[in-house]
C-alpha cells in the first residue's frame, strides 16, 4: 500500500493542496469573502475521508474493543467507553488545568506593517552587502526560506540580479530568540529595519461571554483540548457504568486554539478536531501501560498506510517533559511542507501521573467569587482552584483507595487526515484507451479510509449496459459509498477514480449482460479480473477490513 512508496517520488505540497481543492477534499473557510485564516472546510470527499479516519479510530479504540481478554502487548484486559462533552465548560476548569495562566505563545508585532507573528516561528539570517549587515527575517517553509530571504536582501540592499554576487551570508538561519534585541532585524514584509516589538505572551484560548451580560463573571472559553471534559467526568463515568480500573475514556470533538500564525494547510488550524483517550490505571502499573499505548498507537498509523521513513516515534528528552510526566512520546510524520529530515507531530502519548485528577480534586474556591481572579488564603498565597470533590477511586476487590494515574494518547483528526492524504499521493503511469502510457495521479488510500470504495462504469453508454450497471450501483451503494460514472472513455473514468483514491472500479460490458460477470479493476496494481457480482461485495468488504 502507500507505505511502500519510494521517498524519491515527488509529492510537493502545492500539488496536494491543488488536488484537494479541485476534487473537493478541502476548501478555505469563507472563501467567497476572502477566506478566514486558520480555518478550513472539508468538501464532499474530504468529509468522507475525515469521517473514515475518526470512525476507524473510534471503532478500533472503543466500539470494537474486546474487553474479554488482554490484547496483544497489553498487561491485562481493560474496558473502553466514550464521552461527548461540551465545548464551553465552567471557566474554573481552565484555571485549574493551567490553560488560563500558562497556555500561551510569545508573539511580536511589526510597528510598520501592523502584522503579528509567533516569535518562535520567525527565522532569520545575517546578510552582508555594500559594507553593511542586516538580519533578514522570514516566515517560510524551510524549502523556501533561502529563496525568500535572498529576494528580500537583494531588495533591501538595492542590488540588481546582475550584481547578485555582491550579497553574502554570515552563518545559517536561526530562531530570533537567539538574538538579544531585534533592532537590526528586517521583519518579514517590512521595508524598514528594527520595527519588531519586544515579544509578549498571548493566551491561545478563544474567549466568549455566556448569557446576556458582558462582564467578567460571564467570561467563558472555547475548549483548547477535549481531555478536560474526560477528567471532570471521571467520577460520573465510574459511578454510572460498569467500568473498573484499568479502563479508558475516549472523546472525539472540536477544539479551538487562537494560533498566532496558523500555517501549513490544516496542520496548524484555529479550529480542529481531536481524538483523545484518557486511560486510568493503578500507579504501580502505569509505566507498563504507558509503553503499551505508545506502541499500540504507533501501529495504528502503520495499519492505515503510514509506514517507513515518513513515520517515527520520538521519546521526549527529560528536559522536554512536563513536571508531572515521567514519559511522553510524539508520533511524528515527515509532512512534505517540512524541510528534509524534519517531522511534525501527529499525536502525543503522555504519562500524566495523577496530575489532572489531583488538580481537579484539591483546593476549593469560594463559590461566590469569580473563578478567574486570584483568590488568596489566610497565608496570603493563591488558593488552588480544584473542585474540592474527592476524585479518588476505590478498588471493588481490594478496597484500596487511590488516585489513578493517567496515560493520554492525544491525536489530531485533521493532522492524521492530512498525513494520510500526503502519504497516499503518488504519481505514476497508466495505459490510456489506446494502450499508450500516460502519467496518472493516484491517492493510494487504505480502502477503509478511501472516501469512495467503488465506482461502477458501463463500458459504453448503450446496449443495456447503463441499466445493468445502475442496478449494480444501487445494490453496492447500500453497502458502502459508491459512484456511478458513464461519461467519457473508460480509461479517463479510471483515472478520475484513481485521483480521488477509489480502490475498485467495476466495469459492466457485453459479457456482463449475458453471464452477469463484471471486470474488477484494482487501483494500485491496475490489475483486472473477471468476477461474479456476488463476489464483488465480499472482495471490497475484505479489503476495507484489511
Ligand atoms: P503543537 O506543538 O504542534 O502545537 P501540541 O503539542 O500543542 O501541538 P497537543 O496539545 O499535544 O498539541 O494536542 C494534541 C494533538 O492535537 C496534536 O498532536 C495535534 O495532532 C492536534 N493539534 C494541536 N494543535 C493543533 C492545531 N492548531 N491544528 C490542528 N491540530 C492540532
């Protein structure tokens, strides 16, 4: 499948973005009004693809999970249940989780262009010409940064193309945080040097007001992650269902982050979907469960076609870990918009200890006060803002009472969808109707993820073939998403399906009318075989199950 693809095959982001737009996978949000930065709409094919990614995750992790025996590699059998929590929650949740006080990025403004940038995303390099030196800043993909910096430096030093050799560079690109001050920096898009402000902190949560009054007591936030909904419902789940530790709770849903510089297509959006599991276990077993979830989540991506050198798991170094975590691993993918050798995070698997449940239990806020203002105890120290409710767990067999540890595999549905799209994108050659080789674009999706599973094509638009094909189409459509296409030569129709990743094309020809058999063409190998209509459904079903 897609994982076999050679890394030398070309898969530029530009081509993938253009295919996504042309064939209806993804559109810019509010495009007719000039677009909404950091927001993306999934088109008719994109919505199916993303739903298949989320369904595959939910079915594999929750609904088809077998809790009657330990799964391969798991220390014991366990249960998995789901939740669907609100996007707007009590503001104290975010105070307690640390998001209100700590969830920020540093940003800088440009006094000249009035543009705002994430400080850590600006890259810069010292340029020398005409006896002067200036630090050229860019916000660009790694493959473009040199080109853009050169064009800006040439303009800044007023050099013509024929004098290009007068420009030289001192050192490589670096992050602006390595620079003491920004007075010699030419900001991205600016004409003057030294127009960047000092970096300032910027909270990533979207703020809103609940109810008719717009005052401090009405402030609420759109959730920046789905995880907290699971923690605050921990006791509800334990008390209302038959689960006992170890067990996991899963949630899929929208999250919002006011990213300062959203970029790289859907990779960094302001509105996106997460697929998160909080797995609750006994502290003495948590290290083992951490290893289990890390390995299991990596193999999930393998199963659907991300493999080889484009996918890797990276254990965080000790100095990268949050203070409460004893282990975190990122599952990363080499997206084509990144520089050679760079990877972007698809999912983080974290050992969170008892940090979250402890935090939500400890401390108690005076209910009449605003949960967001600092409240101090008698000793003058800020009061921790937990719920004051006991969120510990009592083991029904041993009667032991403890605060469970949590392992959190936290994935992004949009990033996973984008990675599957990038990995599936392939260019190769296929014979046209005259048998001549022509280039073709194929999305080699795993059949379970493919938005359309089969296309039914009458060989010609006459002799009863369309009627026969339509009857088959209607039958297949009851089983899985199927297309019917009778327009253009059959080779072109195959190519149209290859380009959207349809794994099977079924052609109805003269022979079909007499003995009922059809030709089944497989997308990747382009092999064709004659099969009976009864076989078609089971062949496709088996491939989807894969
Ligand atoms: P990054 O460092 O890339 O900002 P993060 O470490 O902040 O990501 P988490 O808070 O661990 O991300 O969120 C879990 C997952 O949610 C990420 O692995 C990613 O798949 C997804 N995610 C986070 N932020 C975004 C975003 N702005 N756009 C799309 N997906 C996102």
